[in-house]
C-alpha cells in the first residue's frame, strides 16, 4: 500500500511540473506568463491581435480568452489556451460558445495585409468552424506604437 501511495504522490509531483495539457478548452495556468513563449525574438506572452480583410475580421489573444470578431458581428470568445509552439509556428485552439472550433496559427514571417503600407511580423491563419481566414498579426503593444506605414515592431 505504501508503494502505491508513494508512486501516486510522485506522479502528482511530476504532473505539477509538466506544461498545461493542450486542447481546445484548457485555460492557461496562473504561472503561464512566467514561461517565455517566442517565435524567433517575438514574445507571445503579451496580448496579440491578428487581423484581416475581405471580410474584415480580427482575433484578440490574451492569457484568459481568445476573441473573434467580424466588422458586422458581435465578438465571440473562447477560453484562453497556452499555444503549442513548434519552430516558427504557434497554434492556439479553443471552442466558441456555438461549439465551433477556433484555431489560430501564427507564423513568424513578414506579412502585408494588402490594404495598408504596414509590414507585420507574423502571418495569421484563422479557422472558424469550416471557414479559413488569412491575415497578419503582431502584439497589441507593437500595433499601438506603429504608424500607418512601415514595419510593425
């Protein structure tokens, strides 16, 4: 019996050291901000905005939620999740209130939205249910500092 209890205790201790399990409805751990998430030199720990046009849309990602909005609709949110970062890609998954999956994939490469003179540091692909949208992304902080043309840094 002691052996079983010791193994169970060890298993719980090791599980506490593992990163948050990935999945569409997992909320981030309280200390997720302490883990540096990056694509290249770009930190993914702060709020991020992905945006696109034709149709106009945007996605806001922070540690508590992922919110999708269209220009002509009400924003919808799913629970935040820790992204899966592999090389030059970061992927967030959640489920919206209507049970549609929302998957946001950011790639560390220069991106032009095709309508402005801005160059964003990330390309974005957003899947909402069966629909796929293409756009660009940057941290909210970088977007607030950026001018109407040039590089968003």
